[in-house]
C-alpha cells in the first residue's frame, strides 16, 4: 500500500514493494576432476559426458564435436603476464572462497543478505557460478573456469534456499560498482520486474 501511494506522487519516478527472485537451475552444481568429460562446453570432441537410464538400460550421451566455445584455442592466444585480470562480481548465494580451486582467484566481497563481510556460500549455487566463470586452470584440481585468470568478488544477496532479496541485489551492484567492478553475473530471476534494478543496469 505504501508503494502504491508513493507511486501516485508525481515527483516519485517509481515505487514498488520489495520482491524476491530465485536462483536459476544448474545442470552440474559440483566440482568434478574429470575436466574433459564434464566441461565439454569448453572443448567438445564428442566425449561421453553423462549416462542416463532408458527403458531399464544405461545409455551414454555424447557431445557433438566442435559444439563448444573454443576455450583452449582462446587460452593459447593469451599471455597471462600481459593481461590485467578482469574482476567479476558474482551476485549470488555467496562463494566457497577458501575452496582450493577458487581461493587464488578471489578478492574480498561482502554479504548483503545478512549485512556482514562474510559472503560464504551455504547453498552451493554461487560457488558453482564462480567456478564456471573463473575456476583456477591448469592445477589438476576441480574444473577450469572460462576465464581462469579472472578475479571473483563474491556478493552474497540470497539466503540458504537460493531466494534473492531485490534490495540485497541492488546493494551488491552498488558496492561492486563503487569498488571498480564492471562485469557482473546474476543467475537469478522471477516473474516480476524490479525497476530499481533495471535503473542500476
């Protein structure tokens, strides 16, 4: 009612009650040391990436050779010492920032859901997203991120169930922008629109 009343005021651009969005579904929300099998999207040579049960029998599912983002070919053209690592603001459920396959690529973040400085992930979604974006490469641990040289700033804006507060999302973006982040990942959504978030974008 308060938002509706404010929205009727001609000097107010917009006013909406705060809402909630949910974390997007993940296909493979865990770290896996079988890089070539589980990360076919980076380099697909037709490998078997999963098995499924069909009519009581297991059947292998293979990729289509070449249906990938050509990550190894791109990595071969990069001289790590010659680039400034991109900083990615991961607005999510937090990140397991001490994980051995992420720790070297982390920068300090913040928790806008609990309003503290510990963006630890107690759900798993944000850790998965961070690993896809910037998991450390070539270390024989877990998976490699699409950009294994990037830095991740964990910006927690969700609870342990993957529900994101609009206000927390907006605070996370504002904090990231204020600290030099120009690239964000937000794997969440819902049926309602948040005009304040659209304004930030």
